[in-house]
C-alpha cells in the first residue's frame, strides 16, 4: 500500500503571495489533517478534513484554508504569506472519521515552505 | 500550560545500550491517547508506539516500550539495544478524545537522540 505523499517537497515564496500544498492520503484512509512544524518545534495542528468538510481546527487564522476531494486527497492553501509561515507542512491521514483513541496518524514527508 | 513537556532537548546513547526519553503531559480529559513518533532528517514522522489512558499494561512494540505512569502523568519511551539508525528527533504527542480527538495531536518540542559507536 502506498503511504501519504505530499507535493511539492520544497518551495520558496515571497511575502504576500499565496501557496497551495497537496497531499494524497494513504489507501483506505478517509481523514486528513495538516500540521505546521516551525524549525526546532513540534508540529502544530492546523485542521482536519473528513467527508470533504473541515471538522476540527487549531489556532490558525482564516487565511489558512483547505479542501478535501472525493478521493480523500487534500490541499492546504495559505493566502497573504508572512515570514512566520516558513515551516515544514505535514499532512497526515488515518482511517475512520470520529475520534478513536488508537487511530494512528500516518504522516507524509512534508512540504518545506520558505517565505522571503 | 504546556500540554506535552519533553525536558531533554538532546540525548546521547552508546550503540546496543538502552535509553529513556522523558515525556510528561497535562490533561483533564479522562480519555486520551499518547503517541511517540520518530522524525529522521528526511522529515517524515514515523509512528512508534501508542498507549491509551485506560490501558492496564504498558505498551510494547519490538525494541520500543512505553513506561506509562498515569498518576504522575508521564509516558516515557524506552528504546532497548540502540542502533545507529535510531538517531533522530523523537516526539511525544497526545490526543484528547473529549475535546474532539480526531486527528488533533498535541506534540512536545522533541528530543534529539544521537546513537554513538
């Protein structure tokens, strides 16, 4: 089975621009979440998608938005980029939708965004 | 207050020795799950082990075991027989079921482990 794949792996943007990051979930997984990992920090939860709807969000402004498609793949969009948005963006997928304690998240290798 | 605290920014261990990575957590949710992930320099987070708050026994997965002390709110990871390939960043994370759970994990700041010959 294929794991979680993310694209692009690296990208550079300038302040004020917009960016779209893409994620293909692991086969059989219908829930996708996105995390931001700043340098030297642990990942921080941005939001999660289940059945093409956002159903959980962390402490991130509305300029962070997302989509989930019928094949469970997902996009993360960030508008009006700021310097502090420079980070590794990780996508994770899991089976099932509702909270299940033991649901293990499978992560991709991330997209490293640099904002100049 | 920090929900997940990892107090060891860096650790060194000799190959074939055991090492313990510390993690304490803070939650008022009676139902929660604790996870350990490994992050090599490639960036991908690799799942190692899971412990549920109601699990009576400490979790074990091969060379990994979790020393779960519920009253002390600690969930330390023990790696036995360390290998050079174990060199990576290790993150402790928690899922709180009552507050939405789902895929929301709260991570600590990580411990960088270096295995030496």
